C-alpha cells in the first residue's frame, strides 16, 4: 500500500513538473519591438480615441447605432449607417446608407417620428439651422416629406403661417 501511495505521488509530481514547463522560446531581454512605419496618407496629427474630430458626426453615429439596438423605439431603420455629414452655411447635409430606405414603407407617421428624432439631435448644435438627408448620395424617395430640400431643425426657425399671411395682407394694402 505504501509503495502504491509513493508511486502515485511520484507520478503526480512528474505530471505537475511536465505540465508547468514553458515550451515557448525565451525572448531576449534587450530586443526592441519593430519600429512603427508612419502611414503617409494618414493625417499628421493623430487623434486620441477620446478626442472627437466632429461632435456632430459623433452624435449622429451614436444615434444611428442606438436605433439599431434590440428593443430600440427609434423610428430610424435598424442598420442605418452614417456615410457623411457636411455642415455648410448652417445646413447639415446627412448622407446615410441604403437601410434608411426601409422608412419609405413604414408610413407617414413613422417617417415623421424619424425626422423629429434627427431634428431634435441636430437642434442641440447651435451652428445647425437646417438639415437635409440623402441616401447614398441620392435624394431619399419619400411620399410624405421632401428630405432633400433643407428644412429647419428647430420649430422656432420655421416661418409661422399666421405671420406670413399677415405680412402678405400688409403688403397688398
């Protein structure tokens, strides 16, 4: 019995000794990592992961990503990606991927909700006065709204119908 116990302990130690052996070749202490080659097409100043190149672009990308989450109540079709955003003279031109086209089949109220979501997001940026949206560089084909013609992102920026009427009345007098 003692021989068996001694034999089992010996096998166990041998197994542990072989299992803990390092089979990898050692790395020389003085070796340096290979030098990083600069990318000539990259911008000269690299941004840190937390540094934003465009807060507007970041906000839009985040909103579209949230719309794709399971359980999202967004009217923006899941999978829609931001291709580009350009801000010129207060007009944000947003170009999105073809997944946005699914909105055309969801009805006028859903399309209106999607537009309100985007308008509310863009209204947070004081430099954005109006927006327009294209799908892969082409006008979004909608039965309800002209997304290609710039429209205000804030309700206060829209002309009031009664003001326009009263001004017309005054000029005709």
